[in-house]
C-alpha cells in the first residue's frame, strides 16, 4: 500500500522486485527506477507510476488504472496470469503490451500503445476482449498463431457492437479469429490463415500471404520447400518471415509486401541481389535485413523497436552497401536501427587503409601516419577504410520520397578495438522532411577518422532545424588514439541544389589528425563552409577550394604549401567570413565583396599569400565589417605575400601583423596598419634603409611599400643600413646592388627573373637557393656563399660573369648556351639534361675553373652536354680535386691537368683536350633485367657483369643488390636526378676511388675496402642495412687513401641496430635499451647493464620497449679524414622509451672539419 498525502514516495532501487499485490492511492506515486516489478495479484494504480527506461511490469492479476497516470518511457507490460484477467487502462498511453495469459484477457476501456503483441506457443491460445465503443490505438500490432492454426481470438465486450481499432504504422497478423472489429481508424489489415467471424470493417481475410517455414533446410529464398504454401514468393505475394533461420537471396526478388520479425525467434534476411517491395516493408522486433545491392520499397518502410536494416561486412573492395529507394514515408522507432557499424573495409584495407598503430581515413584522417581523406562530401557513398587494428564503417544511402520520422539510431561507426581502428563510413539521406529525436552517427572510434553524412530535404518550406535529433561525424576521441573529424552536409530546398551547408566536424581533441580537402575529395566549390570548434582541417598542398557565401572557422588549421581558398560571386555577391586561417586567400572575381564578422580574427599564415583584386578604381571590391564601426581583425604574417588592388576597406584592424598594402584603393575609415599606395608593381623600387634592415618594411623603400615580384630592385651605395631578406623567399624582376652596397639573403631564397648585377656584396647564411633567369654580373663584387645553391635556369642564352669568386654549388638548367666570362671556384658543378634536352657551356679561355666535385650526366646513350672555350683552339683550364661523374659530354680545348684525370664515358673528344680519358671502360647500371641483381649482366651497359678492371657508375632509381663478393676498379654513385641505392650483403672491394654524390646511398653490410679515396658529397649517404634480433649488418670499411665528408653528406646508421626489445641491453615495456649507457625505466622497471668495448666499440645498440637502436660504424682510414657532414649512430626517435645509441669507431691519420659525430 502506498498511501496519498505524503511528501516522499518510493523509488525501487538495487534490484528488481516481486510482490503479491499493490495499491497506489490517488496522489501517491511509485517510480520503478529502472528495475522490473512483478505483481502476482491485484494491481490498483490510482496514483502515478513512473518508468525511466525499459523496465518490465509483469501483471498476473486484475489491473486497474482508474484515475491514475503512467509515464511509460520504453517499458513493457506483460499480462501473464494463469486465469482470466481484467485490465482497466482508463485511456492511458503505454509503450509495449504483451499478452502471455492463455485464459481470457479483458480490456475494460480504450487505450493507446506503441505495440500490442500476442504469440501463443503451439498448443496454447489467446483470448482478448476489447470494450465496445472504445478505441484502441496502436503503432504496431503483432498477432501470430503458429502456422496452420487459429489460436488467437479477438472479441467485443458486447456482441454485434464494434470495438474500434487504429493501427497506424505496421502489423503482422496470422491465425486470428476476429469479430465485431472496426479497424477503419487506421491502416487496412491484411491477415493470413484467419477467421472472419462477422461484423468486421477494414480487415481483409482473403489476401494471399506467403509464410517462411525454413523446412527446406538450406536458407535459400528461392527454394519452394522453405515456404508455406510451397511456392517462391512473387510480385503478387505478401511475405511474412518470423522464423529463426538465416535466409539468403541470391537472385533479384520482387514481392508485394514484406513483414519481418515479431516472432519468438530472431529472423534474418541477407540479399545479395536487388529486392523490390511494391507496397510496405515492416521490420518488427527481432528482425535483421541486410540489403547488399540497390533495392526499392514503393510504399512505406517502418523499422520498429528491435528491428535492424543493414548490409553485410566488406573485405578488400566495396562489395556491399545499403542503398534503398523508398516511395512513401519511412519511420524508425526508438530501439530500431539502421546499423552498418564495422561493415566497411577490413583491417588495413581501402583507399585510406593503414597498418600498425595507425587509424583509417575517410571523412577525416586517422591517428598518426594515416592516408588522405577521400570521397564526396555532398553525396557520400563510400565505406570507411580499415585501420591497423580494425575495419571501417559501412555505407547507408536512403532516398525517401516522403517524410522520415527518425527516433532510433543510424550508425556507421568503425569497429571498436583496443588500438587504432578504421574510419567511420557514410550516411546519405534524402527525404521530403525529417522529424524525430534519433541519432545519425558516423563518428570515428579508437583512432579512426570521422565519416561523412549528407542530409537533403526536398519539401519546400521545411527546414532541417526542425529535426531534434543528433547528427555527428566526429573523429575518434581519446587520450592516446585520436582521429580527424568527418563532414556533414545539410541542404534545404531554400538553399538551392548543391548550395547547402558543409560542416567539418570536431576531431578527437588536441593533437588529433586533420580533415583534409585534396584531389581525392570530389567537391571543391562550397556555398557555406563551417569548421566546428575542436576540429583540425587542412587544404592539401597546391589544392584549391572555392567559397561563395559563408566561411566560418573555429578549428585548428594546418597550412600546407600552396593551399588556396578563393571567394567568388558564384552563388552570392557578398561572402561572409566568420574568422579563419588561410595559407592563400584569393578574391579576384570582380563581382565579389567580403563581409567579415565583427571581432573575428582572420589570419594569413607564414609563407602564405593574400590576393584581393577589384575590377577597377571606380568598381572597387568592398571589405566590410558585419557591424559598421566594429573592427574585424586581419593578421597577415610578415612572410606572406600581398597582392591587393582596387579595394574599398573599412573597420579593419591589421595591427597585429605586417602592414597591409593596398594599391589604387580606398580608405573608408577606421583602418589600422593599412597602407594605401599608388605605386603599381613593375617600378624600380629603391632601397632607402630609412628605418631598419628588414626587406619587408615598407618604410625602407622609396615607394612606401615592400617590393612586388614585378619590381626591379635597386640597392644604392653610400647608405648606412642595407637589406636582409626576412620572413619569406622572394622573387624579383631584376636587381642591382651598387658598389659599396650589400644584400643579405638571411636564409631565404631569391629568384631573379631578369638581370642580376652584384657590384657590391651578397651574403648567404646557410643553404639558400639563388635562381638566375637572366644575365648575371659579379664584377667588382663579393660573395659569401655559405652552403648556397646557384641555379642558372633561363630559357634563352645567359652570361655569368663570376669575377674569380668562390661559389658553393652551381646547377645549369638552361637548355640554351650558358657562358662563363671568367674563372671561378666552386665546391660543385652539376649538369644533367633531361631526355630530349641539351646543355651548352662556354668557359673563358685562359681562365681556371676549380671544382671539388663535377657531375656531368647526359641520358644514357646520348651526348647532350657540350663544353667549349670562348676562343677556339685556346685552352679553358679545369681543376677537379675530389670527385666526379661524367657521361655523354662533347669536350674541346679543355686543359684539366690542374686536377684529377677525368675518365669520361660515352663522350666525344672534339680535340685539344688534356688530362681527359675518353677510352676508359665504364659499366653503367641500367636495371634492364628489372631484378636489382648486381650479378645479372642484363642490368648493365654494356651487358657484362663488372669486374676488377671496370669503373662503375650507378645513378638510376632502382635499388642494386650485391649477394656475392665483388671487386671493381672505381665506383661513382648518384649525382643524377633520381635516388640510387646499392646494398651489399657480401664484401665490396674498390681498387681506386669511391664517390657518393647527391641522391646516393651505399649500404655495406660486410667488411669492405676502398684502396683509393672515399668522398661523400652533399646528399650522399654511407650506411648499413637494418638489423633485427642478431648482429647481422655493420658498416666496416678500410680506406687506403683519404676520406672526405662534405656538408650535407652523411655516414648514417641511425635506428639500424637491434630491433625492439632485442640485444644484450634490450628491454620491453616502458624501458629504454642499454649499450654505452643504461636506458631509462618507468616506475617499478629496470634497464639492463651496459656492455661492449670502450676503446674499440663495434656493437650495435640494443632495442628499447618501443623502438629500435642505433647501428655500428667502423672506418679505418690510412690518410686524413675531413668531416663537415654528419656521422650518426642514434637510436630511433619515439614518444616512448626507445633503443640505445650505437657505436662509431674511427681511425685515421688526422681529422679536420666541423662535422657532427654522435651516437645518442
């Protein structure tokens, strides 16, 4: 007894309860609190009964709700006494009612329920009496006698007087005996195996229903023995499936209607061919339908609680996707689902598939080293790609002519695993309208990227904001494994086709991967583009997207080189920008204007650009605030380029970044740090140094603006401050540095498209690149080259007047003649024409060109490089001191006696050459056999395996492998456009010199010897191969001459020691490997002792718990070692404990240089 008049009423807690009887008085209440309640006798609910979720209320005696109230939630009422019961509902609303009593159950009043279910077991019966004149309203009605029986009786409380029935959404009725029922308040009820006992309205007892029996034993839809009657259903048949056997359809099927589920056993249908339903489809409780090919429902589709629509799992290709066209409405109830979770690509498969501790990509990129996003944003149909530890989500496509009422779950998540899994899949819905409070979910989980969702409404006047549910496509959230957000597309009729809103979802939190727009993503033009807070997005390298409408960015942005966002008037004249970050922002369409949200911050990233160009001075582009008088922030990084013309600016605060220069533009007021300048590009822009030495400071130039690429630059002498290029690399039309003046490149590149006159001083600080496309004159000037690169790459004849200066690296790219008008010194001179091109170099007669390294490489079998003197029959002098590789040159009048003798292959001696040898046999690697084997003659030109008398050149990109001992005369590797790699698993003996030029790697894994000199140029690497569990590979080379390692060259065995956990000092878990020093250890862990020799170290480093160790270097050099590069025996760098450093043991006559030797 729960009396009224109290202040506190009970909530059931801790466990479900069973009682003999209960009375809740008026004014009193009972909360089931999530637990079940069984009442074995009378139940009188005159007060309030509250359910919170899916509780079960079992009633075994008479039940009276008179004057009471019921909060049903998603509860189930089971009427299951063993004698006659009455149920007085008093017009209340219930969720689910199940009749289990084999005696008569009498409802004494009308009521409403989501579902009413009655399914007697064989030999049982059900007798249900409804009140005459009262209305019973149901969403779904399931009345199922065993096939071939009529065990359910439906009667009125008064003979010949109607009891009224409204079934609104779906039903499954078999074996009922009905009398006095008026069902005209809802759908017409087609029943099978039933008895019309008279006075029934809106019931059809004559309809042919085909019932699944499964008696054929093989689960085949097309087996007559599986059906009752024994016929395969066709276009005129209504089909009911309520058995437990899995049914498979392999051929196209057309039927009139289909009702699945709501029996005592689960039913499952898998279709690998199209399924067409000409009327309605009902998926009731306990049903699963997997449609793997495009299918159709011409009527309504209803999925009730416990029903599931899906497709089958995929593997390495997109075989199975859910694609259904619905001609009527679709309803998805709470507890129902359209669920393709984990049914995308298998582990590691798909366009965005990855292996190891990496997540799969689709709408967003997966954790760590993931692949690019792909597919369509507005019409997504792809499945998600697999990650290292699990598959991706599947694909849902529903085209609904009518309305969609969705209160269930649509799920395209990937597989859930303990380590990074796949990406979510896709959900693409079109409908007239969408209502309900359901979930539409394409979230990534455990390191997977988000998927893609697209919702398009087709009913005029409807707005997607009327849907009260949840729409999410976020990246995986976690502390360790995070994914990039997916995308959501929302389109109303009022937006126009293709002009809806694109939302880039939030990612998995700080440090998560990004959502990228790249060439694998279909769309590049957007009306409204919104980036949610917590997201991380990128526009791919050199990729371009267009926006005409709205840009709103609250996300983190990764700026990739060349990424461009342009604003146009394609959809509307004024685009609204709610803040954002840009690499390249472009607005050049003459009809577009930009409105920036007040107080928004708009950033142009380092090395980016901003281009805004109105039509003319009389038709300027408007740049405005959303609220006149309120500022919008414009932060242009000083390294970003600016090209702003014919704009009308108001309320812009650019004070946090570089000054913004606008040419032929209008200052309409309230602007900060804007310079409105009337000097157009193409002037002679003269340096004044009025304020400081910064190139990008407008006050340092007579024009009042920094130079444009079209400007000619003049740096006059007689000043006290001279420019240093800052913030970004520059391109100019021409330049003159007068005597006494100077220019410092400051670590940035400089391209000069016309004349270059360096009569003063030019200073490089590191490895800058100077590109010259016109004549260059250094007369009287000076040059501090550092490690810079000069590229001579015009498209017509060029002269280069070096005036005896020292350069670091010179590369000739001009296909026309390049004339050096004087002698010079350089570390390197590179010439390599592409197939079909040529190079012609003219050197000043009587002058000396001194080089450390020389690389002249025509394509194999051609002679595309000519070297000539400025005066016929007079020597031009050449000294090559360290190394060279020469093939396919036509030489005349060259005296090379000032340096090494030059052995040239495939070349032409046109006369009057000294210290050149055009007769030496060179073996050239061609990889003609395609198997990488050194000992295959078909890989060489000429077709013979090189021997002790041969000089070798290897500069192709296919790896070379030595598995037997080899002796050769000389070796020149690299120097070409493509990387070359030689790996020796046997000893290699070179009786002369070894040259490792740019783009070369030589891996020596067994003791080897070079009797001459070894020279490693910039871009060359000497190493050994990676090890695993034993000491297999170490670098051990005896050198009979000198060894030189240039800046940019390396002896590098970093990370090539023992594998994770292996070696004498190897460990697992959160512990570092030991060798020369002990590894670090986490709480409660211990690393292993040190080992090996201190004076003569030759051991590999041992692997740690998460990464491998450093390798071993042993070089015995008879002569001197000049080292300006890098020698590294470091371990792998990782976020958790890694292996130890390796060993470096060097002996030499002397050591000079400024290089690095480390084994960290």
